[in-house]
C-alpha cells in the first residue's frame, strides 16, 4: 500500500476462477439445448421455404410454357385469318408463290415479306419483286381460316374421278385387273397427288396456279381416253406423254418457287426449307420426265416398256415430310373429298347398271331394298375414313410420326380406290 497526498491506493487482487464460474451449470445446458432447437427449427423453416419456392418456380415454368404455346397458337390463328381475308387479286394476279401459314406448322411472321426469299424483316415499305408486305391484323376481326378445299380443287377432283371411272370401265370390259390397269390408275392418282401436294403448301389463288391446274385437268382427261390400252400400244405412249407433260408442268412450277426463295435465309428458316423442297421436287420431276421420254422413244414391241413405266411411278413417290411438311389438315380434307366423290360416282354407276331392270312406274320392294342396301354399303365404306386430323397435332399423327404407317395408309387408299 502506498500513499500519495491525501489518497491511499490499495492493490486489487485478481479475480479467481471460482468467481467467474456460473453458479448454475444446468441453466447453461438448457440454454444450449434451446439454441440447438431454434437452429433446427430455422433449418426446417428454410427447407420448407426452399421447397415452396422450388415448387412455385416449377409452376411458373409450366405457366410460361403454356403462355408460349398459347402465343404460338394465337399467332398461327392470326396469320391464318390474315391470309384468309386476302383478296385473290391482292399482290397481283401473276404474283409469286406464297407459303401457306399452316404448312408444316410454320407460322407467318407479321411484318415479314411473304414472298421474299431473303427472310429479312420488312423494315421499309418497298416490297421486292412485287411482293406484298404483310400488314398487322386490325382489331375486331374474326379468326376464320380459308377453306382447305377450293372450287378449283373440287373441279380437279371431278376430273380425277372421271379418269378413274374410265379405268373402271376398262376393268369391266377386260373382266380382270392386269398390270396396265394398275399402272394407268397409279399415274392418274399420282397426277392428283402432285396437284394436292403443291396446293397444300403454297397459295393457289393466283392466275398461274389456276392455269397450271387447268392444264393438269386437260392432261387427265386426255390420258383417260387411252385407259383401255396395254403397254405395247400407242395408247401407252399417250399416257406416258400425259405423265411427262404434268411432270414438266411441276418442273416449271417449282423452278418458279425456287426463283422466289433462292436466297434461302438461315438453315432453320422457312425460306431455306422452301428452297430445298423446290430443288428436290424440280430434280425428281425432271428425272421423271426424262424417264417418260425414254419410254415413249422405245418401240411398241419392246419388253422394256413395262419396266420404264414402273420406274416412272417409283420416281413419283414422296416421303410424308420430305424437306417441307404440308398443311396436314388441308391434305386430309382434300383426300376425304376425293373419296366422297368416288363413292358418289360408284353409287351412280350402280344405279345406272341396274336401271334397265327397274320398273319406274311401279317400283317393287326388291328395287327399294337394292337401292337402300347399295347406299348403306357406300355409307359404311365412308365410315372407314375416320377424320381425326383435328383431334391431335399433325406432328403426332401416325402418318407423319411413323413412315411405315404412312406407307401402308397410302397403299390402303390405293387399294380401296
């Protein structure tokens, strides 16, 4: 102890460990347990919150996908409605080819040149090569797509059915179905398929498409007059000439498509697919026309003529989705209309054949029963054609998803016809 003036300082003793110790160790343990419980509860709460956020994120992703799908469908409907409202003379009567909005599930972009082969956005108001720039759809209009079967298509179907009926008359006269009958029927069927293949991918309301359809009708009617001929006759030359003429028509038609879409654009663009499709069809039709020309140059007694016909038919076969898918719903509608017309012609033929045995002044019960049963048979055949095209998406349809299914379907169509 020291003294300094009036103050005296006493030294302090250091605190002992006994003084710092908790007098109640149980309270420390309880506090630790409480903290651990709180940490566990916080971790559980964080886990629940994380799971809820993860589930909410999953729902948001699903909603975004649904909104994206709805937007794509809405744009397709808007494009289809805009295409349906176009006047047939809009863009010029000799305008270039336009891709259908629903061809292969491809939607037309608003503000893009419809005919332009470059695929660039229409940033200015000057269309190239006479192309019509797509305009925005005005509000309040109805989304009504153009009918997949036009009056020109119906006329072509009637001409095709007339050609088929000539083949049927040849079968009646011969009493059998031989190789020339099958070959001529296949040629007429493939001519109709070519026209349907083009009209389900491109707009056919311009004058050039109508002219091409009219020339194809002339060819079908001219070829049907020689349906009674065999391979070693001049009639076979005329039918091969008809096939070559239609093939050259489509060479010119698709060369015109290639001219409008020759730039092509990006690899995954619509214009690029159209360009590849036009090149492929042009090449195949050129080879087919050369084949028919070779067949016509052979002598009438040549044993190679049937084989040339077979090669020409094989060259006309196409894959279901070759390069550029078509408007699947329109294709099914066109095929259905052709079948209905064929059934109607068959019913008319049945009545015409049986009419000499009918008593029209006093019909009997047997006559009524015969007509009713014939109509019932045609109606049952009609039920074999199930139109499920609008129930599922085109890319999920068996005809496009499985090529073997598509092959057997078309083979069944050919057999039924």
